[in-house]
C-alpha cells in the first residue's frame, strides 16, 4: 500500500478504539489511521479494515503486510493471546504489552502476587477451591467479602458479597454452575473494602510513564448504580475527591508495579490501568488492566491533545518524554446501549442523528456496536456508542454530552441520566 505520512494501525472495534484513532489523527491530516476490525460508524474519520483475521498469528501476518509505522492494541484479548509479542518479533513498533506482562490483567492471582512482592496496597486474599473452604474463610473474615475468578471474564467474574444469602448465591455461580468457565480455573476470596473508586491510567514505555487525568466509570446499567454490571455506561473526569496526595500515592503504585514486572523479566509497554479504591486507610488496588479503560478512554484521550501520536511513537521506541502535559478539562461520557442490555440486547435498529450530534460544540461521538444494513447504520451490539462532552466546568461538560446523546435516535436505546453528577446523594 502507498503511504505519504505515517501509517498507524489500531486493533479493536469499539468506542475506545475510535477514541484512540481520533486522538492519533489530532493535529495531522496526512496520517493514515487504520482501525481493524473497526466498525462502520468510524469510516468517515478513519480507514476501517474489517478483514483482519481473528487468529492472532494470522492477524500479525496481516498487520505486517500493511507495513505500519506503529500498532496500538486496544482490547485485552489479543494482548493476552500474545499479539504484542508477535508484532515485536517482526520489529513492528507496538503500544501494548507482551503476553507475559499482560498477565497483570489476564491473571488476577498473578497480579496479587506481583502486588505482594512490590508492597502495593491491596485487599488481603486467599485462593479457595471448594464451597466449604469459602464459607470457613468468610466466617473468619466476616462480611463483606469478594469472590473473584482469576482469568478474563469481561469484568463479570467478580461478586461482592454482603451477607450469607449473597455468599450462597456466589458459591452457586462459581462452584456449582461454573459460570466463568476457563476464567475460573483459580478462584479466590478477598476482603471487602469501601470507598470511592478511581481509574488511574498511565502510558508507559516500561520505565517512564505519563499519567492521564484521573477518571471513574459507571459500571451498573441503572441510575444510582442499580442493576447488573455492564462493560461501562459512562465516565467522568476529573474527580472531586482526588487530592495531590492521592496523585502521588497512585504514581508510587504504578512505579512499584512497573518495577515488579521488570524484575520478573516482563517490562510493561502500553497503557497500564490501576483500578483504585480510596479507603480510610489510603488507596488500595482492586485490579490492574493491561489496556485503556472503556469508556474512560473516551474522556481521557483528548487530554493528550496533538502530542498523543508522538507520545505513542516514543512509548513504542522506549524513549517516552515525560515532559508532555495533559489538558485536564472536565469531560463526561454517556454510553447509549441497546434495549435489553446487558442480558439480552436487541439489535438491528436504525441509528439516526449522528451528524447532528457531532455538530454540537464540545461534543464527540464514538461508535461501538454498529453495522450496516441497506446502506444505513444499525445497532449490532450491547453498547452502541458513546457521546462525550467537554466544557470549562463539569456541569458544562455534562450538558454538552447530554445534548449530544439527546440528538441520537435509536429504537429502545437506553442511557443513564446521572453520569457526571458531582456528589450524587
Ligand atoms: P475488579 O474487576 O476486580 O475491579 O472488580 C470489579 C468491581 O468490583 C470493582 O470496580 C469494585 O466495585 C468491586 N470490587 C472489587 N474488589 C473489591 C473489594 N475488595 N472490595 C469492595 N469492592 C470490590
Ligand atoms: N471501564 C472499566 C474497564 O475498561 O475495565
């Protein structure tokens, strides 16, 4: 393929990858930005290549044939399958950890061990292998406790347990129904913590890192955090409870984590995401992810401004310049999901109003679960799109995001109305 400017490939298909790709294009028009497999809602902004093979070995071959100057891997699955390693072997610059370093997300027990070795504060845990052992440990610790599956379970392999009924329910799901299949080859119980949560995400070349502004996501489907967990129904940045002290504690946690991974021969290159809880005793790590959060990416990537692509390039070459500054403006992301999501999303409905929403000053639209029918965009997944708003103050950002999502028409489309409200109740 002919190319004039740099060719950059983003692997993935959701709103996060749309945001990553738009961030790369920011400030330069001669960059050839390809998203694979992408989705048709992105095609006005970037080149969409849906023909990437799903198998990672074939995918790496296919990527190499495009001769990209840089590859950014969005989702956890190809990372945990070693796409990063296969690209590195071909000397292709890549933002995304090796399979071994990605274990910080793909094995929660591995993450716990690295945290213990590095003195990173996290909840006490113990691997459990049967219901009786789980009950016994719960009697010793008292409620709340949390039962977790070790492997990747799309954020679902976690059960926060408040009382004996909840414990029996979780035991049924984990040990009897084995709901999380191969993700639950190992199961562990940990002590329950309480406090507000924060997503602290950094871009790192393995040694140096640049933190994005702090954000939070909204995991539950319903307002006031009710109903089942989802892939994320919204996000907001910044957070009113976050202090300078929290910022330095969080940076210290990331430093320790990077040190700990390097020590076992798996330096981490890419986006490292620390899911934190601010308890009365200080910050505690709930989980690490080996990639950008979704929908956190939709509110955070614009903070990198026009330097974003340079930051990614220097990350891949191990020469990240930590002098880059983030533009920490308030931003709010609201996700539109299909009716029936997360259990049984109804799809195949026409989506209208995208262009009108995009015209609103300060708004951006990032598409996810969409496809093409009769030449028009239709919903094809649970989370259909994210509308974001930016403003001088958080309420301005909120107003813009809701104005934008209000222009979208989707039969049965649902979204939360309480994203970004400061101090709800
Ligand atoms: P994780 O995937 O491990 O981040 O867990 C998903 C969600 O479960 C978190 O965002 C928290 O809301 C909750 N959670 C996880 N671990 C704990 C814990 N030790 N105490 C209280 N809540 C937790
Ligand atoms: N928003 C949480 C995640 O991406 O895991």
